[in-house]
C-alpha cells in the first residue's frame, strides 16, 4: 500500500513539474489598407525601410495586387506575408491602368526573345578540287 501511494505521489509530482503554461501569441492589430495598387514592373522589390540601400525582404510579380498601408514621399508601404515593407510608388499602377493593360491583346514578354542558333549541319562545298 505504501509503495502504491509513493508511486502515485511521485507520478503526480512529475506531472506537475512537466506542465507548462500555454503560450499566448499576441498579434498587433493589422494596419488597414488605404488603397490598392498593381505591380507595374516585372519584379517589384519590397524593402524593409523607405530608403535607398535598404534590405530587400520580398518581391511581387507584374500585375499582382498589393495593399497600400501608408505613403512616405516616393515610397509606399505594402502588406507582405510577414507584415509590411516599402516599395517605390513609380513601380506601381492604379486599377484603371491595370485594366487597360489586361484588355490590350498586344503580347508582352518578361524576357526578351533570344535568337536560336542554326542546328543544321553546315552545307558542304560542291566544288571539287583536283
């Protein structure tokens, strides 16, 4: 009986020591978007600060939609997966320009065409030398 009681006390003490309080992650309130814009360049670089030389944190592709959170001079704060970053306003376009581009049937290429070398064997000279 003493052994069973001792075993229960040891088990209860062990379980009490291993319990951890649940971790509560508090997210700051998300900024509300003040506008929506579309990427006007093949790759929109998003930086960690609104200044030249800042570290690039992500990028968006042409015609992707971005939420504008704030403006600072020539920079726009855009929402990212991990929070927000800064992009140049000159590399964004509004909805009317994006619609105009989408409705234009003219083909657009992100990479310029490259000539393909001729894979045919070179023609042999037919003149015979004697």
